[in-house]
C-alpha cells in the first residue's frame, strides 16, 4: 500500500508496461502452476512468450513437449541424470532443427531465473525455490511468486533484495489481498482475512483424524494441486505458511491477520478497512486467474479463468478455524513472530513429515506432532543477527534430519 516502507507486492506501484509480448521464464513448468501458466500463455500469444523452462526432471516427456511447442531458448532440469533422456526426447520432436540450450543440476533453475526476460514465474514446490527467487530479484526481474516457501524461509533475504512492486503474488489468497488492497492505503487497513477451504477433513476432531489415509488426504474438495500442497492443505500447514507470507508481503502484524474457513473456495481472501468495509475478491476455484495477475499485472488478461454465473443460486459459508484439530496455523504464527531461522525449521520439518506420511511411514496427526517437536527443540533463534543463506540451509538440514529421526522413532513405537 502506498504509505508503507519498502513494499513488496503493492497494487499501487506504477509498472512500466513495455510494448509487445512479455518474455516469461517458467520455473516448475511440469507442475500444477507451470502447466496452467503455459495454458494461459498459449491462449494469449499476443501478450506472452515463454523463453525458458525449468523442471525437476520427473516428467521428461511433458517437459520436452512444452519446450517444442513453446519454442523456448533454454530448458533446465534439476536432476542431472535426467539430461540424457531429455536430450533424446527433444531430438525426437525437433528432428534436424537445433535444440534449445540444455542445463542440468541443482543450480540450473537459478541460472534461468537470472536470464534475460520480463517476468520469472517461480512455480517450484518447496524451499529449493529460494535460490531462484533471490536470483530473479537480484537480476531485476519481476517475480511472479507461487513458491511461498522461498519467502517463508528467507523472508529478510528476499525483502532486502526486492524493489517496490517487484514481487507479484500468485497464491490465490495473496493475489486476492493484492487486488483488494488497491482500494485503500496501509492506514486504512484494519485486518487481512485469509480464507481456507478447510481441506478434506473440515469438521473432524483430532481423534477422528488419527487414522485417515494418504488417499483421504489427497482428495481435496475444491482444488487440484500437487501431493505436497494437497497434504499441506489437509493439515492447514498451507494456511499457516500463507499467514507468514501475508505478514512479509504486506507488513501487517500477525495479530491483524485472521484465518476463516470458507468451504466453497469462492472468496479467496478479504481486506477489512477501518471504516467497517470489507472487500472480498471472488472467482470460481481456478489458479489461472491468480497466475494471470502474476504475469500480466497491471493489465488484466481477458477470460483468464471462468467467471460466476450469477443467474444460478449458490451458498457461501464461513466458519471459525478449529485450532485444536488443526494447530498448524497457530504454530506458524509462533515461528513467524520468532523470525530468524524458525520459519525455515518449521517448513523443512513439515516437508520431511509430509514425505513420510505419503510413504506410509507416519500417521496424519504425526505430521504436526513431529513438526511441533522439531520447532520446540530448535528454540528461539538469536535476535539482532543478520540472516544468511548459509543460516537457512544449516537450519533446514538440521530440521530435516531431526524430523526423520523423530518420525522413525514414532513409527517404531507404534509398531512395538
């Protein structure tokens, strides 16, 4: 908003809109965000052009098809062992034509994030997205940020590099806040209201969650997402991360950021102003709308996503958050207020626990029990010290190892 210092996502910033198409680098191109972004680009060839793609390397056939259809200049895979398969897949599609430049390795996406373009869409899942986020900002690119973890774990690092308006959020909740905040200044805002679908287990008690399965957790009622994000939605960890993200993006104190459960997922978030007015941003659940905001702002992309049919009756419900069954949001607020490496520890431990749950090595309630134990062991980070990338990586390494140890111990005790 216009009167706060060093804004990141700010709808009031005057953007330079260059003539012609915007060149976009898509990181995480074979994931949910990446594939929907490419669909949006292909439907708007006069507005956007994808110049480079990066992916983990798990879906080589799709990555090669994307590269060929978009005629990109460069393609990157995080897994070096996937490079030969990618080269062969591209040769089969390109024939005698020259192949795009190929990059491989853990820093490949980071290199592409600094390549010449207008906007970098960071759709990578997990804290491995931090280095590309920092590279894009340092190179002066507009950053369409779907990788919330990079902001969570490296908040001070990201904010130190980001220029006013350089980050445009792609999360549906933060894209909603971004748009609603355009109606006032920071002084006008009373609170941010972040909506949550409640996931597949809304209304269940902690006891009822004890024996839910992997399949139960992946059956999200309104959104189609990757497995990690879907499980995070089931535990509401995703909502906890979004509370931290909202605090970092908009400089609103944690005690003025509220979470409310909205099962229909029509209202993506709201801003309550000091005069009593509340502005809500609403669309049917479809990530192409937030993606279009991320890569197209300040212009809107016509028909980016479906609109409501107001001739049909519908019911929109809102419920308070059950903090006993879903303690993740409260824990996220706690680590966000601690700052330092605490958010990185929270996120890394959660990533390990989600992996263990998906592999059948940890019960559903064990995810948050283990994350809470790791955060408690980590304690209060030292204040007054500058956070570095090394600090973040060291804290993550410890948290992952400790989470694996505690998860294995819990599994062994349950089987004894």
